[in-house]
């Protein structure tokens, strides 16, 4: 798709504050590689991206994205449940 990625949101958000992509301590976005099967959520299999454009590319390849909101721990969201916003 054309355009710069400006955000990523859940197709069907949970009640309350909007969820945003979870960040690692160094500011990179956290994703999970589907090739790791049932262990893709383990920290040792974490994949990182520096920009939302990189995240969108990985989502197109089937990676899942960790999303969070204030007061909640991050949860792993499948790419089918996410909407990529572009300008």
C-alpha cells in the first residue's frame, strides 16, 4: 500500500482507552514471528522494528504485534485483527 504509516489500531477495540503498539525499553516496536508457532509469544523469539512502516511490512508477512493501553499489560494481536492507518 502507498503512504506513510501514521498508526496501527485494533479492528475491534476493547472497551476503554485506545491500544497502541507496545514499545521495548529502547523505543522499538515488539512483534512475534509466526514461524515460532506456539512459542512465538516468548521473549526469546521477539522481533523488533524501528518504524511503523517496518511494523506494517512485518504484519503483511503474518507477524503479530504486541499492543497495550494504560494500566494493562501488552497482549499479542494477530495481523488480521489490526488496521494500518496511512496518510
